[in-house]
């Protein structure tokens, strides 16, 4: 107990002697932090979530799918539409570049501004301004994918609550436009391929029918010859195959024409973006208390060290006095070198002059 008292009481005495330092520094830090967080630009966050439709397989027969792949066309399935794909798409340069030019409600008065102006994007030229804008948006947009449910969660931070909501909605609109465009492009590519195959299949069917008709014209008594019966079966089989292929392609062609103009939305919005009611930054009370506490700890530590330094000087400890002299010498050397680098002038006369 005696040892604890001898340890604690001198520390408390040091804090009491330096009460101006211990109380003054935290007070000044609290005032400065309060002023800073009051003028600091607030940040609001708006959220939304959606689930993407699974990739739909095209209804081309397996044989036609393989044939299309030989021509360099991938018609067996649509463009990847996994949740991770949409997460990357939301942060892509293409989507964010278009978003920078979108006008939204950026102030409480209702005046509309572009997203680029809202985030105060600057740059010496259009290319640099675009790069800085994309970089800023990526830092303000958070995307998370729930692997169990495949739900994509989007969070956007903005200096205005209405602007945060509008930016999230604009992102969802850009995704919808992208889906419509890519689905129409895929459906159009599929229709063009089938249209070309229909024309080819129709011509091949006519050739097969003409060949069978020519056979009948030239061979009136083909039933009596085994060789002619075999030839007639072969030609008839070719006509049947070409008919089936032509009818299949015609059905697929009509389906492709319908799908080209009929593009239902592939995003199901679960949580629509709303105007956030509270800011997420700055947390003024927490910031002031935290800074005050940290500065108070540092001030108390400094007061204890200063008192300990004074006690050591008064005790006349030779080792500490020698260390203090060396530190003072180093400090004086540093001051002299600094004066030589930056000489002062006194009343227009150089202080280094003789």
C-alpha cells in the first residue's frame, strides 16, 4: 500500500501543478473540434437492393447452337447476369461516366445540379475530370452481394439527402437501360442469324424437292427396281429432313422477332431508395468527446513527463544532467544551422554581415 501511494500521489501532484496544461489543452481541442465538425460538409447515405433475373437460355436447338458457334456467335446463352456481374457493372467506368452528367436535386432549395458538380469534381481537361469523377464516385458507392439470396445491396453517400436518393435511383435506371440495350442486341443478333438460316434452309428444301420431282419424272417405273427404290427413299428422306429444319427455323424466327421487341425488366427491386433521415458523418458529439479524451490523455502524460524532468534536474542526477547538456547542445547546433540557412535582416542590414 505504501508503494502504491508513493507512486500515485506524485502523479496526482504533477497533474495538479500543471492543471492549466491538463485542462487547457483538452478544452482548446474540444473548441477547435466543435468548430471543425460544424463547418464540415455532412454526408448522407441512401440504400437500395435488388435481385437480378437468372440468365435465360435461348430456345435454339442444340444443333443450331453448335452451328452458330462455328460462325463466332454465342447464341446458346445470354450475357452473364450474375449478382457479381451487376456489382461490377455498378462501379464500371461506362455507368459512372454517364452518371456524372446526370442532373439531380442537389440542394435544399430544389435547384438541380449535375452529379459532377455535386461532388465538386475538378480537372484540367475533360479526360482528367472524367477520371477524377469516376474515382470519386467509386469511393462514394458501396456494393455488396448476399451469396445466399443473390440480392445486391447498393449504398451511395452524398452531401445532400435528396441527392443520395436520386443518385441511387439513377444507378438503377442505368442498369435498366443497360439490360434493355443488351437484351435487344442479343435478340437482334439471334434474329439475324436465324433469318439467314431460314433463307438457306428454304433454298435447300426447294433443291431437295426439285431433285425428288426430277427423279419421279425420269423414273416412271421406279417401284420395280431395287436400286431406284433405294434412291427414292434417300431423296424422300432428304426432303423430310429439310422440311423439319425449315419449319423449326420458321418457328424460331417468329419467336426471335417477338423477343426482339418484348424485353421485360430483369431487375426486381426489393428496397427502393428513400431520402435518408440522418447523416452518417460527421458524428459531432462522438468526435468532440473522442478528441477531447485523447488530447486529455496526451496532456496528462506531458504534464507528468515535465514534472519528472524538473524533479530529475532538482535531484542533481549526474547522468541525467549529462544527457540534458547533450540534448541542449544538439538543439543549439540545430538552431545555428537553421540561422545560417535562413539569415535574418535587421533594419535593412544583413544580420550575418560584419
